[in-house]
C-alpha cells in the first residue's frame, strides 16, 4: 500500500499550527486566524520544540565535557591543516557521507576537534553519537542475545554522525575487530559519516587488532570516502601541566613569609 503525502497547506500559518500538533487551533481556524495572539503562540511553540529537540540530541550524543573550539590554540601544533579544519566545520562532509580521520599523538587536541565537530552537527539538527573505541566495543561485545546485539549495532549505525575516539590506545581480539567492521560496513553502505581519532597510522592497525583478517578491508572502507587530518604537536596536556606547576610555584613562593624566601 502506498501512502501519498498530503499537499502543503495553502495557509502558511495554519500549516505551522498543524505541524506543531495544535489540532484544536486548526479545527477552529476561521475563528482564531485573525487573533493577535496567534503569531506569538506559533513562535513560542516552535521555539520550545526546537529547544526540546536540541536537548534530546545533545543528551543522545553523549559528548561529555570538552574544550570549545574557540579556546583551541591553533598556533601550538607544528602541523595542522587549518584550511581543512575550517572546511570540516561547514559540515559538508556530513552531507557527502565522508569520514574524517584525525591522526596524531596523545594530548594534541584530537578529541577536542572531534567533539566540536560533533557539537556543531547537533546544533545543525543532525543526530550524533560520541563514544570511545573501548566503550563502544565493550558495549557491542556483551554476551547477550542476537536481538540485543542487533539493537546495539543499530545504536551505532543509525545516527547521522558517529564519533569513535581513541582508536589505537588498546589492542583488541578478533571479536572486537569483527564488531567494528560491522559498524563501519553498515555506515559505509548508508553513506553515513564517522569521525574517528587515532594515535596510530593505518599501517599499525594490525597491532590494534592482531590476527584479525578484516583489518585491511575495514581500513579500506573507512578511507574510501575520507578526509585525513594530521596533527603534529607536543602534548597540550603536558604543556598545561607545566604551566600549572609554574604558577603554583610562584603562588607558593609569594605566600611564604619574606624571611623564608
């Protein structure tokens, strides 16, 4: 059976009321359409719906805490393609079903950039899910029924953007490699984007998934439609720790009695 989409309402305001589910207002349209409160009611209902939608999508994205892109020190990395970064923040890669691979050593801002991309995608109305590789794979590998596995696979396959953080920090057995391959394959077939951060070039992924036969195909599907963003820098976290230690040393010295300095 084929269901035809109803034609657009010739009265834009009545169409807005119907889209908002204000069926009582629609039913009494001839009585209320000239009322001065109608425009304000529609605006408030639309604003509240957008707010609730945004709140739901932010909660579902599971972004956690992250540093805003405005606080990112673009001058710190020795190598970082700023033009590519700016292009990624237009979110064109989502519309094209392109993946984004952020490669670099520990503590250089990979997670910051990935989560800011995810946050911008949420603000733009997209569904997003953010997870570390370890959390996602352990979740998928829970020894339950095939139905519960299908549900969990859908959790990572259905969002318009999936962020997989910290691939390469731990090694996993063949079962985990197969599960990651399944998620990547499903998203590849649906042209849905992945933002993935890793501290290892793909040539070293055999160390992450030792003896897994699917690694070559997994990487091939991940990179077939992908942008590679490489960051070369010393650790931000180490820099911040050193700066914090220096500040505390100055503060402690200032707090000492003058004779003790």
